[in-house]
C-alpha cells in the first residue's frame, strides 16, 4: 500500500496523519473518535 507518496518528507507527523485520515474517508463518528484520542494524548493533564 506504500506507493510513492513519501516524496513529501517536509510534512509534520500531524500533517501526515491528517492526510492519511483524509484518504481513509472515515465516517464523522470515526473521525470524532480519532480526534478525541489525539487530544487526549497531547493533553498532559490527562495523565
């Protein structure tokens, strides 16, 4: 599945994740779940 899309090495991990999520064509519920997980991980007060 890893076709030649890695040419753009300048994108941050967050940008790469956003692009990959867009390619998955998630339902709003799935996207909401993933966003909530990302927010939890980046929130130091949630530990």
